[in-house]
């Protein structure tokens, strides 16, 4: 349990740092154009354009658009960590370019699934009875629906943006953190400190918010990290 808790904290710190560093990896224009006049007699039609190539990813000084005919199909090196393609473009830069959107969708979808799944699983596990039965039926319903097929159908009817796709993936991915949260709550609600809180008349949401979710969220976040990879694969 302690290892899972520390792993969950490391995962959260990693996500926060990666999200903060994404601004340094935001693509800049591969061509920086500057208009240069020709003195007093220059007009709009006579103005020249100087094209200056700048790195697409400022930190690594690499660009997925830079074509180098003399560096075609080069093996990994210090300059090109993953080598180059047939046109001499850096493979690492092209992977990072495609990974930005995929990571953004996967992160948003995972966040939405956690916001839905953690309270739902905690409430179902702590309440029991008919609420838990309804929760189990919902889980079975979402498991019975093929998410990939449904997303293809929805994308054929509506135009999906990045945010809409992340919301859809999060809505259909909430069952993974919900099931883990429910399992942790079923175990934690038998602990002495939870039974004492119930005996003293603490409200249901106070117990869930104060005792159950903080102590059971570790395995849920670890499972959510694996589920994030699955959501990225579905998005691709």
C-alpha cells in the first residue's frame, strides 16, 4: 500500500511537470518570415521576404519539417537521437509533434474519467445495497458497448474536436477508476477509523471525502496511468 501511494504521488508530479514543460515544446513556426523594405522608394510590391529557419522544438534544436537530403536514413546519433527518415527529417521531432495532441487528449480524458469514476466508485462501495447494484449494471453496460466502434460512429455523424474527443473518451473510460475505487472502499470501510467516524455520526460524504478517497486513491491513480495509455491508443 505504501509503495502504491508513493507511486501515485510520483505519477502526479510527473504529469504536473510534463504539463508545465509542454509550453517549452509548443511548436513554433518552422519558417520565420521577416519583411525587409528597400529604403525610401520601397513599396508593398517591392518588399522582399527573408526566410529564416528556426527550430521547431526550441529545447532540442530540432525540427520535423527540416529536410536534409544528405542525412537520409541516418542511424541514431547525438544530433538525431532516433535517426532520420528517407527525407532526412528528424524522427524524434516528428514523434514529439504527433505526441503533443495525443498526450493532450489522453491527459484530459484520464482527468475526466477520474473526476467521474472516483466519486461514483466511492459512493457505490460505501453505500452498498441498491446503489451498488445500479453501479454494477452501469459498469456492465459500458463494458458491453464497444468504445472504438461507438467513437467511429459518432465521428461519422459529428465533427469531433480535441476537447470533444477527450470528453467522449473520459465518459467511456470512467469505469476503470470507478471499479478500482469501489474495491478500495469496500476494504477501507471495514477499518476501525471508518467505523468510528460512522458511529460518531459523520455524514456519508464527509467520510468518503476525508477518509476513503485519500486513503484509497493510490491504486486508482496507478490504474489510471495504464488506462491513459489505452485511451491514447483508442484516440490514435
